[in-house]
């Protein structure tokens, strides 16, 4: 798996995922808040399956000249 999630995208996924999980754990939102596991996992891994399917890449990779 080549990393296709980077920088701000990765940070936002982790923060949003943790916020949704915390909200679900405290009962602020319903059980649907555990969907936050998805952005958390993709942010931690740095790879997103839909990004790979559609050819998106937010990870800045420097190419050697």
C-alpha cells in the first residue's frame, strides 16, 4: 500500500475520528459516532481505499531529479 493521505488531510482525519469516537463514548451522539474509526484508521495508516480507487493523492512525495 502506497501512502496516499498526507499532511493536513491526515491530521484532520485523526482529529475528526477521535472527536467522533469521544462523542459516541460519552453519549453525546448515538452509536453512529463510532464511524469515526474509519477516518482515524485511514489517518493513522496514511492510506485511503477510495483515494486509491479514484487516483487521488494528498501525500506530497519528493521525486529525485
